[in-house]
């Protein structure tokens, strides 16, 4: 099921995206990315995410997508993320295993 919301134009995107962004601003708190660098990652376009999101992100950052590998997840072994501020063993199995999902699994039609 898809529910379309009005387009507010410009960088605001659709009404539902704009409301979500305002909710995050009103209920969240400022974060210094220098103190929490793990939060500094790609963010979605307020107008569209879609199946070509990673193609656009790679282009914008001068990266190349490897579409030849059958497994194209974020990391092959979730435990490689272990460090002073990360304990992979404490993460529930579903999110940990999703880090190994291939884009074909996630974006299959």
C-alpha cells in the first residue's frame, strides 16, 4: 500500500517527510559528529529515496558500486565492528544478519 502526501516543493519534499524532519528536530537533541562519528553517514534525499539511492550516493561521493559479488552487504563479519564503543555480541541476531544482506535481497522486485 502506498499513500501519497502533498509535495511541499523545493528541499522540503513531501508533507510526510517534512513532518518527520520537524518531529526529529523538536524531539531530538544536537549531536557533535566529532564526538559521535559513527552517526556521520549518508542521509536520504527529502524528495525520493527509491531503488537508485545507492547509485546516486556513489556518484555524489565518487564511489563505485561492486555489483558483481553475490553478497553485497555492509560487512561480511559483524564482529569486525567491535571496539571500545561497540559490542557486536550484544546486538540481536536479525539486525546483525541484515548487515550481511545483499542489495539483491533488499531491493528484489
